[in-house]
């Protein structure tokens, strides 16, 4: 499939199915854990996973930093016909992934207790979160390379292998979850062990690409390594921040909820976190489907093809946002009961919280896609600003200020306000880029 010559719509749909499937099943790792733990431990189990979720965000953000950053530059270099540079970016992404894995394991291994306490754990939640961390610690490199390999397989013409690998890993994770949590009576420790098994299987299967006929990736000698690492970091930073945003937002919400609303509300937020991860992963699928097409055509200066791909991405983002919002408004109790056996006190407060927070999902897919679009168009500064605003600056201000100014019950509107402001920023600059490219192509 030629990204520079073949029809855009079939290419986009093929990449969308593959990228969304991979992202979707990847999210199921966490969702199955949440469901099993919630059924085994009750609301306190979901609260413990809400405390732990920022750790996942940190780990995956490192994978996106090396994987998406490198693969965007890889695709753009191929679009320009510079195969040597493309292979150097691949080689550096792998090296970068090894370094980031080692640093992550070192930091988490040493600072896990103050880290979990800072993320909102009291004494009861800390015990459960620490038990979940024990097996997850040994799968940190796999999680990072899951992101790196998925990104490069999509850009090397084998997106289906990335999807199938994650699907098979997810199936093993689901089976192992039930066995470890309930049959072996291991509880939250078993959920972590099952996730570890699934991640190793997924990465192992993706490595088969390197012995297939489709593989064009190879390790090469690197020129100007420091500069290229810098380029990878700058390009991938915004996507890393998009994923890290969920962790930053989670930390702030955890602390504010425990300060103002208590552990029942934190258990409901644990459910919101799982749904948000699910919605965000599917939004990644849109960005990851469009990125190889946009990057290569940008490198080749084919702006008409870029506009066509952008159109399909925007349609998908709008449809997905409406779907998630309608689901949260229509069936909040179904969503709640999927993840836990709620107590009466949790059941009383959950529907209002889920509906209020759920309105923000209408703009979430678009804002996530916008960061990929800015990256693919080599506008890393715009991508970083949008990611920082959504993931830390604007969201942080809203989460801190809204309870002070309007009361704790209004905390759940924080992300809606954030998504609206970020969407306005992204729309303005997408229009600016389109107008500039239209003038260039005349």
C-alpha cells in the first residue's frame, strides 16, 4: 500500500481499524484488571487502581515519547526519499526505549512509596496499590516497547500484526485475570500478574515482524545521535504529554476528591478513569491512523492528500465523541456495575458524577487527534502547547479552583471546561495551517 499514491480513504480505513483495534485491546488490559479487582475487592479495589493509574500513564508516556517521536520522523524521512535517516531514527528509538525503561524501573523501584502516597493513597489503598505494583514492575520495559513496536509496525506497512499481537495478549490477559484473581484467590496481585503475562505475549508476537518478508527496519550506524535524540524527544513530547495528562489529571483529582468528597467518590472516579483510558486509546487510534499518511505526504509536499486525510480523521473524531457522551448520559449505572459491585452509598452518587464528567468526552477525541496532526505537520510547539494545556495547565487550574470557587460538587465540570478551551486553540491553528498550505500549493 503506497501512502503517497493510493486512494486515501481505503488506506485510512485500513490503518484506522488496525490502530484502533490495537489501542482498544491494549486498553482492555487495564479494564479487565479494574473489573476483576472491583468484583473481588469492591469499591476499595477500584479506588486503589485509581491511585495506581498515574503510574501507567508515566510508563506509557515514555513509550510514546520514543515510539511516536521516532516513527513520525521515520515516515517523514521516507516521504523525502531519505532511507538512511529513516533507519537511523528507528535505531535510535530502540536505544532510547532501553534507556527510558532502565530509568523508569530505577525511579519506581526506589520511590514507589512516596509516589503512591502522593497519588492519593491512604494506608488501606497503599497496601493494595503496592501489591498490584509487584508484578507490574517487571513488565515496565515491555509496556514501553509495546508502544515503540506498534508505532514502527504501522509505519513499516504491517499494522495488522500490531493489532493481532495485542488482541492475543489481551485474550491471555483476560483468561489469566480470572484464574489468578478468583481461582487462585490472589486478588489484586493476580490482576497485576495477568497483565504482566499478556504484555510479554503481545511484545513477543510483534517481534515476529523482524523475521517476516514485510520488514524493512534495520539497525544502522547513527550520525549526529544527540541531535536526532533531541528531534525524537521534541516530536514525541506532545503525544507523551497527552498520555501523561491522564496521570497528571488523575493525581490532581485523587487528591481533591480525598480532600473534599471521600473514598466513595474516589471509587467512582476509578471507574471514570477506566472509561477515559478506553476513550483516549480509541482517540489515539484516529491519530495513529492519520499520522503515517499525513507525515509521508507532508514530506512529499502533497497537501491535497493531507486535507483529504484530515477530513476523514475529523469525521471519526466527531462521531466517536458523540458516541462516548451519549453512553455516559444514557447508561451510567450499567457502566458502574460493569466495573464493581457498588455499595448503596456509591450507587447514590455515581450516576450524577458519571453524567457530569461524561459530557467532556464529546471533545476528547478531537483534542487528542489534534496533537497527532500538529506532530505530523512538523508543528511540535503547537502540539506541546495543546497537550500541556489539556494535561496540566488548564486542567490543573480548573481542578484546583472550581471546588474553591463553586463548591466540591462542581469539581466534575473541570474537564469539560478544559476540553472546550483546548479545542478552540486547536481549531484556530488547524485552520491557519490549512490556509498556509493552500497558498503554498498554488
